[in-house]
C-alpha cells in the first residue's frame, strides 16, 4: 500500500512507483530506450537494467515519464511501456 503523509492532513502519497507494464506491446520503445539509456533518469536506468518496479518521488516520476514519452516508439494511443502508480493522489 502506498504510504501517505502521516499527520500532514493530506492524501498525497509519500512516494510513487515507476513500473513496467507487461501487457504493453512496445518493442520499438524498449529498443530505443536501451539505445538512449545513458541519457535516462536514474529510475528509468534501473528499469532498463531489469527492475520491474522503482520507488520514486513525485519529481522523479515526472522526470521519468517526460523522458520516456520523448523516446521513439512511445504511442499515446496504446498501453505505455512504463507507468507511475498511483496515477493520482486519492
């Protein structure tokens, strides 16, 4: 379960998880991401190295998705190869 700020009076998660989406069909994105790994944020480099889930801050999540979406093969009309959970604070 996602940890929420205790005593902060908010429902903002204390962290997010960058995860691979195993149902996504994105071989072109994975190949392009591996080729560009040297420019990837640390969380994406961890995913490219074989992790399936990486805990990140909100800023790290935004950086990871911004980089991932700029890589060739990201199709906004299909399941994304990597996702952030939770998608939005509850």
